[in-house]
C-alpha cells in the first residue's frame, strides 16, 4: 500500500487559519485537485468539515474521527475511528492511489506511524497568520526533489528515508 501526503504550508509550517486555508492561490488549488481527482483521499474530521463539498464527488474519502456518532452525510465517504480500523479497510481499495490530505493533526500521526511513503509539500513563499501548524521537522531527514517552482510557491516531493526496518 502506497500513501502519498499532499499539503501546503508557509515557511514556518502554518497550514490553516480557523477552519480555512490562510491563502488563496488558485493554481496551487488546481494542482491539489488535479492530483487527487479520482483517487482515495484520507483526512481528519476538521479538514473534512472545511473542505469544499464537490471534492467528495470526485474522490472516495476516508475521514478520521473518534466520534462514533459522526455521520458525514456524503456518498463515497467511509468513517474510521482509529489507525487500526483504517489499516483493516484499506487493502480492499488499493487499485486507486491513496492521498493523505491533512490537516496537521492527521499528518503528524501518519508521519509518526511511518504510513506515508512520499509527500508532495507545497511551500508558500510568503509567511501567513494562522493557528494550525504542520511540524516541518518531521521532514528533516527526507530527501526531496523540486517538482514545480512559481513566483508564489515551490512544490517538493519528499521521499521517506529508508531505515532498514521495513
Ligand atoms: N494547507 C493544507 O494543505 C491543509 C490541508 C488540510 C487542512 N488544512 C487546514 O487545517 C485545519 C484542520 O486541521 P487540524 O490539524 O486542525 O485537524 P485535522 O487533522 O483535519 O482533523 C483532526 C481530527 O481528526 C480526528 N483524528 C485525528 N487522529 C485520529 C485518530 N488516530 N483516530 C481517530 N480520529 C482521529 C479527530 O477528530 P474528532 O475530533 O472528531 O475525534 C481530530 O480532532 C483547517 O484550518 C484546514 O483548513 C490545511
């Protein structure tokens, strides 16, 4: 099973402000939408509640919450309550590519559990105010290549370093 992370952060790791993105870069949003379209997306409940509804028409979705009563009210969406439950359902769907799309809380858990194979991280060049932070130190030992550079942002593909244990 191959899981790719895909998120955007400012130089300090800011990824969110309230329930939204701190910035508006239509071409970066298009990069995200075109990359995940038709595939499986995984996200935390907070990101699920702030994402545009048409995203869930384009992708099969897995949403993480510890709330056993949570109802996503969207088709093609599966709710899981733990990493163990997630590991149990995913092998059924592996003919599609799998993307972990955030937010910072779910990304931290997936990175610490070693579940992410590679990560498309957009670095927004400008600093923004925000209250949701992705810990960029989690990528310290990950080799990367630059995929795209524009005036406003740089997209890098980070690859999980080989530890010899997997
Ligand atoms: N820049 C980007 O690329 C990007 C991408 C996505 C989101 N965002 C932004 O990030 C913010 C939201 O991110 P966030 O970090 O606050 O939250 P989040 O990661 O989207 O969701 C966190 C929630 O996921 C559930 N969860 C986490 N770990 C779990 C586990 N092991 N088992 C079961 N459920 C688990 C919990 O839901 P319950 O509380 O329901 O139990 C938790 O409160 C928003 O501002 C959004 O706009 C930015």
